[in-house]
């Protein structure tokens, strides 16, 4: 009986940790970069590949403030973490 409860506790703990993954919107300053694919490059040099970057913001070198969330259902041949743009504006 103790083993069943312990197994359930481990499962609940694992699910709780998974629910805290950073999939919600994150706001940051970034620069739009065209390197064959569009990227949002943050100040810490992290590359994000937006799957839905509005055409008005597809300008190489553009400084933006962007809110984004994970796009785990997308894949790409380009490097960079796939994200959805939730909100974007000029800096």
C-alpha cells in the first residue's frame, strides 16, 4: 500500500513541476533579425523564431518589445526556440 501512495506522490509532483514550465507569455526587449528565417534576438543573445511575426515588424535590425509564448506544435529547419508572438511593439 505504501508503494502505491509513494508512486502516486511522485506522479503528482512530476505533474506539478511540468505545469510550471515557462510556456506562458514572456515579455522582453529584442531585435528582429533576418538570417534566412526571422528571429527575435534578446539582450542575452537568445534566438527565438516567431511563427507569426506580423509583416509590419519583419524589418531586419528593428528594436521591439515583445510578449511571446512557446510554440511546441511547430518545427523548423532554422535554429531558435519556436514561439508565438502574443504582443509586439516598437521600443
